[in-house]
C-alpha cells in the first residue's frame, strides 16, 4: 500500500509516518519546513524518517499549485493523510492571511490535484476548535459549529470543501483532533511550554488562569486510530472526533505535571 502524508515533518505527520514505516508500508512525505516553530526540530524528525528505505521525501509547498501538480502528476497513492497546515489559534489573530493561504487555498490545491487519481481514501486534519465555546462534554460530531477565530474558520471551510469532493469513489474523512500531546510534540503547545518554563525557572502565564477543561489525546493513541481508519469501509464524507473523551481541568493538569 502506498501512502502520501502531507506535513510529514510535523508532529502528527511524523509519528504516523514512522509507525507506518515500521509496518513496512510505502510512505511518501512532503513538507515545506515552515518556520512557525523550530525548523531545526522538523529537520530532525525528517532525518529519522529518511533512515527507512521505504520512505520517500520531497520538499513541497502545497500553496504553490504548479509545484504540487508537478510532484503529483505521475504518482498514484492508495491513501492520503493531509496534515500540512498552519497551526496555532493565537498566531491566527496576528497573521490571518497565512491561514487563508495555507489552510484553505493549500487544501483546495491538493484536492484539485487528487480528484482524477482514484485514490481510495483521503483523511485530512480538522480541529476541536470548530466547536467554539460548547461547554457540554463529550462533544458530539453533530453539534452546531461555532468557530471563534480564523484558524477554526479555516478548518470549517476545509470540511465544507471536502464534502463537495467530486470523485465519489474516494472515501474522504475529516479528523477533529483534540489537543494532541506526546513524543516529538510541538514546542508551542501547553505541556511543552509549561515544562520548559519549569526547567528554566521562568514564570508561566496560564490562559484563563487554568479555569477550563481540555481533552488531551496521546499521540500513540492518535496513531493507532489513524492506522485503524485506513481499513474503514465507508464511502461518504464523514468527520470524526479524535479524542480521549476524558476532559481534564487545566489547573489539575498543571498540579500533576509540577509534581
């Protein structure tokens, strides 16, 4: 089985790629090594993947339509995992145009170039942020979406684009990730920032004083779910929550981590 992973040097893309490579799948990765967070860290992840003989990598920017088309034109894949996107809610308030370019236009470019390839399955990253301020847990996929920022809006747009994908032979599925954490995690996320501040003996500014809940999802559990979804036999657009369904009070999480 041949699998394409966009954003293969990112947190989730890297962990999924390595798990698939260990299972002897043929994995093709693309990434542009964006500098939103440490480019060095992404290059380290990529070096790990390139040690596997069944891994093929190309530096590709999905916002460059011609470049992406040239890469895909003579290639065929059974499954595509699309994780190449601009992350970060707070950063979206400072640089909203980047989210429109990468998350929306980049996804359009990818779907446009895949529509005639008869790929069996396409999985793309959405986010729990599409639910906005819903307070009732666990959150259900059929809730009314209430995106509060351009990052969340870009993910809702992706879901709408996917629902109109013209090739009806392709099963296309959105993955609403809930605060994924673990090995090789993003250094801009809560747990890494807290531990880094503690190690450096610096003050840590806790959003909303920690008076809220967050559904943390361990990366190895995410990878197991994603690999399981490869064999799912449904052929219509679906969206799934990828979560633990066990939200934790942030103040409690901080106290446990500091112990």
